[in-house]
C-alpha cells in the first residue's frame, strides 16, 4: 500500500466517523512541527491522525485508536498506533506501537499528560526493527475550548542493518483547540 493510499484511507475513515468531539493539537520547536486531530467516536473510544515533520529526522504519519476510561481526576487510554516513517538518515518503514495515554487533572486548569508506545520487531516492517516513543507535557486550559502546553517528546527508531536513529528528542510548545 502506498503512502498516498494510506493517507487517503485514514482521512476518509476519519471523515466518516460520527464524532462527538474533535480536538486539534499543534506543537512546535526549532526543528519539529507536529499536528494531531482526535475524534471521540463515543465516550469510551477515540481515534486520531497525527503528522510530525522533523528538520533533521524526516516525517512520520500515524493513525491510532484507543479505548478510554475516566476515574475521577485520572484519564486512561489504551490502544494501538500505526506509523509510517520517511527518514532522512535511515531507511523508511512502518510499525505498530502498543501503548496508551494518561492524563491527570490537578485543578486550577492545570493537567499532566503522558503517552508511550512500544513496537517490537514482530510489529515493525520494512527496514525498521522496532521503535519506542514517549511524550510528557504540562497543560494549562485557558477555557474549555483552548489550552496551552509545554512538553518533551522522544521518538527512537531501531533498524535491522543500520544504526538506530532518533526522529525527535526535545522540548516543545503547543496549543490544543477543542470543537
């Protein structure tokens, strides 16, 4: 399946979902720009489409689906994330990451967010032999529809016959808009 076919399929799938809520997230630092569009399919399931461009690393397009659960101030999401990487330093490939997201609302409009995904060799294709990625951020909600955050992200790729590489590693600033 080509990248264009994959992208068209993900976009059409996202448009056909009866979404209850939509969040658009935008992150930026000197070398990386990232965007994410998340749809709440229902109160317990969400889907997202994410794009990341790194000046010195390449590009990554991801689609994810999570099962969500709220427990007081805690929000848990578990699921899978399919990613296609076009790397400038190593071979291209794709992988399925298993993991999830966590958020804790601290009050006073402040919340902590974290996510992590691991892709073993059996779920990695092309020349990629595995991957792990994690992201952590502190978010401040200006109002129910707009929030600002600062975070740290690390995306590491492992290869079969090439040196491992880091697609992104560093701090970033961003905003989240809810519709």
